[in-house]
C-alpha cells in the first residue's frame, strides 16, 4: 500500500471514531440552532452534530498535534457519511448538517440512529480496506459540495 492509501485508511478510521464519539456526546445532550450549550460558559452539556464533531476532533486530534488539513479531511468524511445516512434513512434530500439537525421534525432518536449507522459504515470500510467503496474521495468531495449548497448527484450506499 502506498502512502496515500495509508492516509486514506487513517482518515476513514479517525472519521469513524469521531462519529462514534459524537454519538456519545449527543446522547448525553443534543441541541438545535447552536453548536454547543455551555454551563457557566465553560462546561459543554449539549451539542448539535457539528458541535459534537468539533469536540470529538479536538479530543482525538488536538490542534497542537495535527495539521488543520488532516482535521478537516476527517470532519469532511464524517459529514459526508452522516449526510448520506440521513438521506438513506429519511428518503429526503439533505443539503447540510445544520439544516438536517435543526429541522423542526428532527428528533434526538433520529439523530442518534443516523449517526450510529454512519459510524458503523465507516468502521466497515476501515476494516475492509476500502474494497467495498472504491472511490471514497469523490464521494466525500461531492458531499462537501452539497454541504456548500451545490447539488452533485453522487451518493454512496451498499448497492454501488
């Protein structure tokens, strides 16, 4: 395996760990319309999905030890899989994580279900050596574009 392959494998595993840790954070406290709810301005007690991702990334990939690009790649992959899983479970096109998280009908249970499934898919990919999904970078790039308001038609599911 070349260096690029190792980097992609590490990114997939870190994204899986970030989504899994985010599930734990959200299970303990989930919010809409804000990234984090703090007590006394310093103790986080609830997170939206992106706020949980940021907290998990900081715990696992501290700024002092990881390049910003590496942290961003992990976050983009986590976002891509959560967006894809949200669309898979709800059968509704989703333009962004905040839009989906903050939707009026969204429930805590739904968020947990989507994120657990996304983490599971990421772990499966990391254990299979990316054989299940041949071109992860195109999928993540398409999800990032979608999150920015563009509309690429690339999805990632078990039928690809």
